[in-house]
């Protein structure tokens, strides 16, 4: 109880200090490095019933840290059948709250290193996969308290979640990603709507394009594109590059630091196509699943049979 009270007091004191922190680029990530050194190992293939650890790590902490706040996926509830048990171990001095609803950790001394491991989730696997996500604390979202007196607040970026088994995890926020799945509400289905959620992290991009297989521009309608500024809406259209056709969005002022939606309507059935976002290409992400970072759904060309069938249907209504 004394430790719990001290943790609350440490974080409450930090609450009053919203100056410029000394960790402006602090990042947080899950690692399965079993040495506990915070190495970048974000995927783990467990052996059933053999315990392993998912470490919560913070890096780029030039100003040191004395406190952090975060939440982890409630794996026992959200990944039924994946684990026999899940226990969080705090490696700092004090702790307040629960790891699956929101936990705040505090240290009695300044922690400085290339990466600091603040705690770990001890897991006993049963077989099915699960994504362990770093999520926001409900009261102190993404807080990192540095070593100044009084401590100043910085806000961490999620660099990577942790994928167990065959589970898919969303990419970190500093990473480029392009996804088009799943097709459940509120997301549209394709056909007719082909949509792409793209993130550029800390980089910038002035072009986004997807490889399509329907070369007829009349089949593309209802284009959605970002506005990088009030005087610079992005343009869109088809581009023919040798034997390849691309649906292209471009702007004079690059977009950066966020997520953006691109889409169009096309009546044809889907297949997988490649993409380019700024200087990044889908081929750079070939280890990711289709629809979740690698290729995306794009429309195929209308076949002669489809032309005939549609012509016959229209003739019936003349």
C-alpha cells in the first residue's frame, strides 16, 4: 500500500510540470528479447506451456526517465485460448494500477540508458496467436516523466507492438504503412469502394499510387484524397507506365506525420496490387501480410464476357 501511495504522489507531482521535457523523441515498444536488454525483437513463436516474457521498453531517453504510464492488451480477455496465464512484473520502484486497464510506474532514481526496460508480461502460451499492443493509459496517456526537478512530461511514440505466434500486429507509428483490410463496418467493401489507409510516420510524401489492372478511366469515380493545405488539394487520376497502370494521387505540398485515406470506386472485382507512398514501395514490406502492409486490393480489368453479360442485361431493360 505504501508503494502504491508513493507512486501516485510521484505522478501527481509530475502533473504540475508541463514544461519542455528532455525526451522529445522518446519511443516505447514491446520486445521479446529474453535477456531483458530491450532488444528489437517484436515477433515470437512460443512453445506451448513454456513461459516467455514480453518486455515493455523505452528508448531515445536523453533526459532519463523517472516515470511512465501505459496499458497493455488484456490478452486473457481479448485473445481467448492463447495463454494459460499472464502476470505483469514491475521492474521500477513503485507501481499504481493494473497493466490491462492502465498502469503507472515510477522510479526512485533517474534511469538513463540506450533503452530502459520498465517491466514485462510473463506469459504461459497455449497455442493460438495474439498481438500484445501498447495502449494509452486512460488518465495519463503516453506520459514519460524525465529527470528534471520537477519532472517534465514528454509523450512517447509507439515504435512497435509484439506479435505472438501467427498474430498480426499493426505497424508502429514511426513506420510507413499501407493497409486496406478488414472489410467490416465502418470500412467499405470492394467492390465497389477500394480504400487505403496510409501512414507516413516522421517522413513526408508527395505521391501515393496503387497498381491497378483496369485501364479504363471511366470506371474510376468518387476519388478521395488528402488536402495538404487549403491552397493545395491533391490531384488524382490514372497513369500508364509501360505495361502497368497506376491510380495516382499527388500534391505539391507533401503530407507528413499522420494517417491519411485514399480511395475510389470501381465496379470490378479485386486482386492484389503493389503500392508506392513517397519513397517507399510495397516490395519493402514483403514480410507483411497482403492487405496489412504488403499488397493491397485493386480492381481487375473488365473481361469480354463481363462486357457481353452487362450488355445483355442492359438490353433487357430497353
